[in-house]
């Protein structure tokens, strides 16, 4: 798995993960959710901040808690856990904004060596999937177990 991540609560079906981001803006509950798409075996990775009063999860809130690398490492670790439970799954992820998609690319790039030991990672560029390469802007990402 990846280094430097938050302790995570995992749901019984291994599709929902929660952890607490700690930083200058306080304690912020983060949620990672894997939901099956209309294509059997393909799951969307959803990620955002949870409002502890309403339970609403926002994928556009900006917490600026100074722990981006640790948060992204934690999200990536949930992929390892999810795929161990669902080894035939293909996971698709994209940010809710171009900035978030870029952050996902940075997170993948920073952990690529460890991720590639277990996964094939692809990026969507100009409407076509290609093997992920660092420093290329992608619109979405796809991962499946080797």
C-alpha cells in the first residue's frame, strides 16, 4: 500500500470509505464511494467532503487543509482495498473540475511506481484510453488489477 495515509473506516460491502483530514482548517470528514455504473463491473470512484450535520457529500468543496498528498494517498489506498474485494472490477475516476482532475493526475504520478505493481492505469486523452504517463493532461482515469 501507499505511505502516509489516514486511518479509514470501511463499510461492510467495501464500497464506502470515510476518513478525517486534519489540518489548519480543522477536522474534515472525507468520503470515497465506489458505485457501479450501467456497465457491469465498472465502478465510478466518487470523492468529497462530508457535511457532518446533513450527511451531504460535496465533490466541489475546497478544504485547503494542507494535507493534499496524504488525502490523495488515502484515496489511492481505498482502491487497493476495494479491488481486493472486487478483483474483476474496473474503476473510473475523474475530477468534478479540471483542477481536481489535475490533482488526481498528480496523486497518481506521485505514487505511480507503487500503483503500477498491482494495477494497469490508463488515462483518457482525446477520446481514447492510453497507458498512463506522467505530465500528460487526461480527462479521466481507469484502473484495473493486473
